[in-house]
């Protein structure tokens, strides 16, 4: 078998495929499906690691900053404003304490993390020094989590942990982009990663099931068991990466991955209300696990349909505000 990734086009296909899997997992994690902790432990770290795979050390800091403003910061600001306006119009759900459009935290975090990682790479010329800095950052986050310090200004705690995953993604890119692997080696690695993930989930469920705030966002999982978190999280991410490298392209999934930013930004307010409505029906409460799964599929399908509608609207009518069109970067370089 030829190298998993040999051409730029295949490489981009594999990234979109992985993002497609990731965004479907995000929706599943916000839906009525059970066992969310199995998804929460790795679905957002997956996106941070993918950002590391596409990361390039910039030769021009201003150019890098303008690109990230166009692709991340402007959409974050736009959807934050829209969400705040709709929050005043749409009645709140009294039983839910989460923010109206909580997933927007990801854009703020990835923007900050990419800037931090850019500075680390530009001012630390030796790779070994960068590795040491990333290890120290990881240990610092662990100390913060152990001491229950999980809310720092501008969500720096999340951004620092995202920096670690970005760096791991950069390492993955360096060592896997042109490596030839035969089918059996891929199958063995995939099997090992899947087994490690399942074992990690078992120990997390056995020891920490029901612990309040047990998900990536609060860093609680990180504080429970430092090494178990990394083994479980990274093994799941590598399963997604390997599957994506093998398949590379499945048009609907790649399309969702290509537009995952919009899906992330629009799905949550809708899925919250769909969850509330479906959960109040006899379908969810009176049919056992089969009813819950079926109810989850209904919510899942409607949410994806709504997201696709907004992708079309954003691309056609407001591309500069939603990351589809350069606003500052080309204007500055024309």
C-alpha cells in the first residue's frame, strides 16, 4: 500500500473527513444519546489536534494574525452578537443552566491558543526547547486542575491545554505525512488504539462516573488521572485520524467537515430546545433504551438539517462574517 498521505489533495480530504467525524460527535455529545462522557473526553481535543496538523510557523506575524481574525475571530464575534440578540427574543429554558450558545467558547479558545503557539514557535528556535515548554504547560494545567482553578481570564486554562494538542498535531504532521504504511500495520495500530481507548473508558467509568463536571471543558477529567486522560483521549483521536487517513473521502462527511465551523456555531440553541421537547414526550420516557436512541436520532437528524440550512445562508449572504471570505487579509495585501 502506498503512503497514507502522498498528495496535498488527499491530505486535505483526510482532514475534512476527520472534521466531519468530529462535528458529528459534537452534535451527538449535545443530543439525547447516552454515554456522553465517551465522546466528551476527546471530541474537542480532536479539533485542536487537527489545527496543529495544519499549523505552519508563519514568516509574517501580521499576516498570520489577519488570517486568524478572518477565519476565527470575526465568526466568533458575529455569532456571539447574534446569539446575544436571539437570547433576548427566545425564552430561556429554565431547567438548563448552560450558556445560550455555549460551543462558541471553542473559537475564542482556538484563536488564543494558535496565537500562543505561534509565539512559542517563533521565539524558540530549537525544537527540544519547544517540547520542554509544552510539557511544562501540560504540567501547569494539571496543577491548576488539581487545585480546582479552572477559570482564568480569557479562558487561558483552556487555551493552554489546546496549545498542547496543537503541538501534538504538529508532531503527527511531521512524522506521518509521507510515511508509507502497509495495510496490516495500519490495522494493528488501529486495533491497539481502539483497545487502549476502551480500557481507558472502562477505568474512567468505574472510578469517576457521575463526578460533577466530568468533561474536557472543565478539565475535571484531566485532574482525576493525568496519564489516564492522555492515553484515553489520544488513543481515541488516533482512531479517528487513522480511519480518516484510510477512507479519505466520503462526500457528505467531507462536506460537513469543511463547514464544521458553522455547524459548531449554530446547532446548540436548536438542539437544546429539541432535546427539551423530545424528552417531554412518551417516546423518550416510556420506551426504554430503544426509545431514547430513536429520540436521539430524531434530534440528531433535525439538528443536521437546520445546520445545513445555515451553512447555505452563511455562504451565500454573509461569507465575510462567517469565515468564508477574506475581509482583513486580502484587503491588507492587495
